[in-house]
């Protein structure tokens, strides 16, 4: 059995864009309360790497959902949450390295902590749980009938 491409892409777009927007809105609220919108604009709106993160996270989540075996709903946020966090850490580390940071790994983990505080990571997990219930699964064509037999036996 496998998840359909349409379902995997829809799932990935919902998780990646929804969590990114949650982080942006929470950070906007904090920035507005502090009367300093400049850092928010430079991190969320004008930063091209932020949009590259969205594309890479969507691609990674799509491929993860498409090419891993269907699993119980409770395991999907564990797997995909790890993939999302890995993409966030890699994106943050590479971004810090490009900007000339002395220790890019530290900056990556600071960004992961920031994603927790802005509710970006928790919203990714919650959206993953919600969308996992709506994934479409189809039988593989090349499994020799073993999957159909196993499903019929349940």
C-alpha cells in the first residue's frame, strides 16, 4: 500500500505552509508588542531562504509520505515531525554558514528553539496529526497480491 501523490502533496503543503504561517503570525504578534517590526520583516518576508525552506520542507514531507509504508496515525507526526525538524536544522545551519557564522550548528539549534517558541514546530505536529487522518492509501500494483491478501485477512 502507498499514499497517493495528490494526497501526499496536499498533506505536505498543509503541514509546511500552515506551520510556517503560524510561526510568522506568532512572531509578528511578539514584534508588534515590542514595537520592532524590522527583524520580523527581514526574517519572514524578505528572506528568500525562508521561502526555500517552505519548498524543501514540502518536498521532503511529500517524499516521506509517498515512499514510506502507511503507518498508524500516531506514528506519522513522529516520523514527519523528525523530517520537518531535520529540514529546519539543515536550512538554519546552511543559512548561518552562508552568513559566516562561527558555529552554524549552534545557530541551527537556536532557530529550532525559536520555532518551538513561535509555535511553528508544535503546529507542524498538530497539522500532521490532523492531515494524517485524511491521507488516501491505494494498493501497489507490483506487490504480487500479498498486500491485497493481507488487507482482506484483517
